[in-house]
């Protein structure tokens, strides 16, 4: 079967120009979440990482730029986004050590098991919030056929024993995330992403180890914006200078 054609796209830059990113001109567009997600993945030389629901590949491209000795496999069910992700691999010279598989994250992945899995699952369950009229954007934001627990179960299936899962999600779904992690994961770290100092977190990075037994940790997190709306120096270091986040 021929590969799907990529949707009309424009080019953006991430990590201070280190990453070139083609993404749709309309509808779905990657924001800072995948950049922060990739920064939280402490992959070492020779490790293999899966990016479940990779979209156009923003997170896997950022990880590959920061960790040049890591192999990355992206999984994306939308044919158009998967096609753009493949184009992005070529655009960034990564065709030799990164691949994109078109398919559901719930299906077996040929390259499994992995040392690490990262993912940015849809933020909303069906019926909650306003659904975008744009099909690709709606699919990226609203769970369809696989709930949050299903995403975490899919990650567990493709992780090696003692492998690490890192995800970014809404802070108001921490209870669900922790409940879904409890059967097979431990050593959970919650890393809040504060919009500004003194404001409630809207996003949270979560890291957990398959089969881990260490107690959970609530980290200090990262303040993203100054009072004037600009990024804090710590956030700039991650978003522009490719600094890692230590969870």
C-alpha cells in the first residue's frame, strides 16, 4: 500500500533552530509540550526509545537532537501526520537512526521492547470540553478508542522490564494517571509545569519505572513564564538551548 501524502505544511524551528519541523498549516500544531517531554527523557548512549502517538515527530526530533547516540521509533496512527514525521526525519538527517511506524499504539510494535517510552496522550476524555472541528486536532486532543489507562497499558507492553515511561499530561488528571500506573509501575516522579510562580500547574511531567518499587516523588517542577509573559531562564535553557530536565 502506498504511503499517505502529507498535508499542506509549513516549517518551524525548535531548540533554537537545532530542529526543523514540518507541521500542518491548519489544525494540529505542536506546542512546547513535546519539547519539554523530550527534555525529561534521560536516554543514554545505545538506548532505544519509543514515542507513542508521535504526531509529526516533534518530541522524537528533539530527543534525537539532544541525544545523538539514541535510536528512536515513533508510532502514529494518522497517515498524514505519520507522513510528515517521516519527512521530518529526512529533513533533520535522522533517517538512519529513527523510524516512524503508521499504526495504533495499542497494536504490537515490531521493534519492541524498548528501554524507554515517551508519550503525550490526548488530554481529554470523550464529552469533556470543546471538540475541535478540525479532525486531526480533535484526534490529538480527545481520547478515541483508547483511554488514558489504555495508553499506559500500551506503554507497559513495549517496555523492557525496569524500563522507564515518561509522559506529559494535564495536571488535573494526576489521579487517573497514578491509578493507571499502580498495577505495573513504581518509582513515580511528578514534575509540575507551573505557568507562573504562584499559579496552579496546568501540565505535569510524569516518569515511572516498569516494575519499580521506590516511593513516589513530588518534584519542585519548572516555572515556565515570568510575570511579563516571557520565558524564565530555566525554561529558556530547555526550550531554546536543549538543556535536559532532571526528573
